[in-house]
């Protein structure tokens, strides 16, 4: 694949912003105004270059649609310090598809909104989304979503001399032991939090 030319990455970012806002691909007539290109031939050439780069593709009915690469985000080569600021490059040679980082098995993965503050000391707060992969077993010390006597909860799975239990990450919440049944819904594989206004 040849590298992007001209302002291709700028145009790509505008298409990505449009898709994020509207969750649909713009019509061909709308593309020119979105990209600031007046000539249809310029739009056509850009689309073919983005196709060559693997960002978009043609469907069987000859309409354009985004590929997985369209949704990748730059991964900086440097880590960010929580102390003094450090310069970070905007681009990266290793773009990342966020879904690929958080979701190993899509067919068994769900996102669950968090309610309450029982896991605050584990860094999980109300309003967060936990990424949960469905499974029937987990090792002690694993963050899990489990049903305890029919009630679902997010806690750390532990095992002691009395058997399996669920532990909160907050001093005001007691250890949870099932009266009858504890069944595992899945293990937490990731966390999503949005800061600022939606």
C-alpha cells in the first residue's frame, strides 16, 4: 500500500467525525461539502485512495462503507506521565482498534453500566461501563459479575475456608456469601469511562 497523499488524513478525520456523530456513511453528494471538495472527480480520487489504504471498501451493491481500520485510533509511542507533562506525537505507526483491546470474544461480551459505589476503591465508579466476558468459572481475585441468590452484583471473587464469596472494594460493604446459590455471569475484562459532558 502506498502512503496517504495530500490532505488524505485530514479528510479521513472529517469522515470519522461525521460517522461518529451520525452513525451512517454520507451520501456521495454530501461528501463534497463535508470534505470541502468541489469537484466530484476529487472526491472520487480521495475515496479510491482511502480504499487503497484499507479505510473504506465497496459493498456488493457498490456503496462505500468503513472498514475496521477506519475505526482505529493512534497509539502513541510514549506513555503519558501523571506528573510533569511530556510531549506526545499526534500520530503513530501502530494504530489500535479500541474494540480489539477490550473485546476478545464478541459473541460472549456485553457492556454493563455500573450502579453504586461498592467498587470505588478498585477504581470502578457509578456511571462506568464494565466490559464483561461471559464465562462459568474464574480464579479467586478476579473481578466478576455474579448472581447471588438471584441478585446480580459486581465484586471481586474470593475463596476462603468457608467457601466462595464476593468482596466489595469499599469498607462500608460487607462480604457477600450466598445463602443458597452463587453463579458466575462473567469476568470483567475492561472498563470504559467518559469524562466531561456527553
